[in-house]
C-alpha cells in the first residue's frame, strides 16, 4: 500500500497487513491508482476504470478498514450509506456508482470531484484574514439547499418516504470542483426510515460545532436539523468567524444551546438585509421558527442570487478554487465524516443520539485538534496579540500627550 506519512489524515497505525490494497490492484471493475488517505474508520483511494483504446475514467473508492469489516455495527452503517446512495441522483450530491464486497471487505465507488472541500477553502481564507463573503455564501447555500430539498423528499422504491436526515452538514462535506460545481457528500451517518437506528455507540453522528440544538440534546431530529446546520455554515462563510466552536465539546455544545447569536449584518455592514434574515431564520433554536423545508430556503436564496449584486457568485467561486488550489488538479475533493470518524474516549460530557462522541482523533487518551481547529486557535492568538499591542501603544501615546500638556 502506498502511504504518505505527512498526509493530514494518514494514520500508519491504522494500517494492517490483512486486506492490504496496493496500486495496480483490481477491485471489481476498478484499478487502484493510489491511496489518498486514511481516517479512523475508512480508507480512500483514487481508482480508474479502464477500457479499450486507452479509455480511462477516474473514480474514488472508499473502503471500510479491514479491522471493522467484521464489526456488525460499522458494516451496517457502511451498507446503509450504500443503500441510501443508490436512491440519490442529483447534480448537487456526490454520486455513488457502485458497491463492492471482495474478500470480506466493503467498498463504495464514488464520483471523482477534482477540487477542494469548503473546509479547505474557508481555512485558506481565514489564514488571509478574509471571509469568503455573501456572494459565495449564496452560491453554496443555493446548491446545498437544492441537494437537501431533493434528499429530504426521496422515497423508497415502494413509495414509502425515506425520511432522510443527513445529520452532518458541515464545511468538510461540501465539495467544490475546479469548475465551480458544489456537491454535498458523505451520507454515512444519515438517519432514515430504512433502519431502526443508524447510530453506532462511540461514533460521531455529526460535528459538535455544526449540530442543531435538538441533535446535541439527543431529541428526535428531522429535516429542519439539517437546515440549522446549513445556517451555521452560511454564517461562517459570510463573517469568516466560527459561530459556536469552543475549546472542547461541552463548551461548544453549550454555545449551540444558549449562546446569543449576533446578526451577520452587525459584522458585515453592507450585507443584504434579505440574506441576514435568511441566516437568522435558519438559526432559530426552535425548529418551528426555522424554515420548514429546504425547498422554501432554496427559493429565498434564489431570489437573493437573482439580484445584480450576487449574479457573479458562481464565477467568483470557480475562480477562487482555481486560484487558491492550483495544485489540486487531479486530486479528489473528499468529504470527511466517515473517513475521519473516531471512537470517543470515556467520560465525554455530552451525548447525541446515544453516542458519547467528539469530532477529533484520539491518541493515548489525548485529544488532537484537527487542522481547522489549530488554524482557528492560531488566528485567535494573532488577533488577541494585535489587540494587546494596540492597547499598549494607545496608552503610551495618551501618556505622552498628557505630559506634553502639563509640562
């Protein structure tokens, strides 16, 4: 197996010799090109389906790690993802084309999206101290709202409603291609009517900073929970600030439940009042006060996008990805939730859907912050340092002026 120890989600300790996958290996109709990375529960590969006369088409293959293939709960989650994916066919949802079982290992064959995740795009802009802004928020919001409107209404082949709730709407699961196409990924922790429960004890069912209040408190969730999560994403795109993230799961959960939410327009002076209203309506803690459907949200966002101020959003998004991620040519943009899922340590103070969980990796009982959290903390520290320096300089200037006046 080809691995890169410096890859941000590689974890050599997760590799096992059993069920090893190597470049050139054939899995079903697909030839492995290289491994992309390894997370807590799954491994991702770039693959190719080859044909006559030099024909080749790239795909992404996600495999549940061999050590979890025999775990009934994880295998069921993976199979559920495959069954759900088979029902979804929408331009704003990452397609899953095939499901393979070979030598006791489970594989999902997914659409290849060359580009970057929204999480990577937002991180790059935070490093520059720039929010992505309202235009990008509307473009992303329209696409994800359409994806959710479709997914929320999908029915089973016999006509019964699927009652799908994604439960993990977050920047890491929104992919943007180099052509500016926006796609929702990772239906690995969905709640549907197909199974009694899709919860696995000790596994993340969403990310704390993007959960709805009802999801955090373990209450029943419906499609409106996804809309709250999308509201958080849009808020952060517009302002460039993390809305609820804190130093740990308990503090983050507390903020989601009760922290005051400032209107985006108080931080972005020229923000369209319609967009401010849309975001704040999404962030209503009472589900009855939110948008009641993704379709209604999409209609309102479409109306905002139709105005001249927002008409260039798609071109700006495409240019942003191509400019900031020129090295991403030939690299698949990946969702994160199943790939980065980790078992939680004992003693986690909050439960969600029956799981004691935290979105992070754990090594020897020590919490390792992911790249986004580290970047945020470094940015917070830089901002705090600048504030302190500014205050000190102001005091020195004021003191000098005082002594000039009294002397």
